[in-house]
């Protein structure tokens, strides 16, 4: 029983950390694109772009 509890705890913590990292990456990319490239898109669009970048990085790894 202790093993299952630890697995669930690790899974919940990793999910929280990954969600926070994804959010920070989205807002940072949105700010850089707005300031440097003068691009204005919605937060959802930047989240999709970050998702594609993360997917490509995982595939190339």
C-alpha cells in the first residue's frame, strides 16, 4: 500500500510542476514574441505553440 501511495504522490507533484512550467513557458514566449517580434496572439495560441515545441524536443531527444 505504501508503494501505491508514493506513486500517486509523485504523479500529483510532477503534474503540478509540469503544469506550472508549461504556463511559465507560455507567458514567456508570449512576452518575447510581443516585444521582439511584435506579434500579438492569444494565450491559447501561444500554449499550442509551446506544446508543439515541447513535442518536437521530446521526439528529438
